[in-house]
C-alpha cells in the first residue's frame, strides 16, 4: 500500500494483515468470513479480497493504519486471483467454471474469457493475475502450466508455455519486458520477457527460495516480497533484484 506498509492475506487464519515492511510487525488485522485467496490494493485507500467458498469479494478500508471491513461484493463464481484494473474495475480468476472476468466494483460483469471462448483448455486451477503498466493482463495457471496474456477486452494475445515451469503461481509485472513468475515446486523466481518469450532465472534455493506461492513488487522501495504457504508460512524480502 506504501513503501512501509504491506497487505498480506493469511489463508490459514482467515485474516487480512497490514504489516510494517520495515520491521515486519503487524500494524493491524481484520478477520474474514472465509479463507482469503487473493488481495489487491485499490486506488481509494481500500483493498479487495477474494473469498472463494462464500463467493464474495470483500472490500476493506484502511483508515489511519487500521483495517476495517467495508461492503462485500456478491459474485456467482468461486473467485481466486484478483487485480485492480484502473480505478473502478477488477479482474478476477474464477473456478468452477474456470474463467477470467472483468467486473466493476459493484459486481457487474463487463467481459469474461473462458475455455470455450479461448478454444482450448487454458484455465484450470490456481490462477494468479498481474497487470502491466501498459494495461496488459497476465494470468498464471498451475493446471496448464501456462502464462496467458490478454488485452483490456480480455482478448488473448499470447500464451506462454514454458517447459522449465512446473507449477507457476504468483506473478507480478515489473516493467514492459519483465514479468516475475514464482514456480512453486521448482523453488525459484524467474523473469519472463513477454515481448520475446525468453525466461531468465532470478532467485532460487541458494537465495532462500522454498515453495514460493505469492509475490509482490514495490517500485518505490524496489523490494520484492515472496510468500511461502506450507506447514510454516514465511515472507521473504529481496532488494535490488
């Protein structure tokens, strides 16, 4: 949310936490009605959290470093990954059925892309979403081992099938030619260049990476946050990547 504040979805404890990114302390936390699957920061000092089982997107206010529950957005899908698109829209990945949806903050569906429209099985399981500065949408899928690139109308412009990626999870756009991808079972973070499809290793087990799931990038502080969610959840911070 800022160079010194980080929002973290705590799946095991059904909470959203606001952390001090300097000392790692918990500044505030709020209890949710379901295990959070994804979180994104909105432009008006709020955040949106996906709650898959109850089919809701919970809006959360951040007031003077305190998290407060705002209104829920009821949806008809099991929502997982989420990203803010502009100031008024959200892009979410859904399961049962698997698809990607763009909607307003009132829950009105603007457009969607599913496997039938795509003409192939692109979306299966555990989708994470990233938005580039140019407005491109990227969706990772651990089931198909792909990264799908779409434009603002959810038209698919490219599908990256990378043999070295075994379980692509969290993704984040750093620049036009740098999309960071967390590969859980390969214990690494790689850089995908969407302009030419090349993949470059960034961080691995020798850097302390173990089963990475979620990643976040703060451009102001140039810090990369890598979350691990296994028997013992941890959050690692890397600088000057």
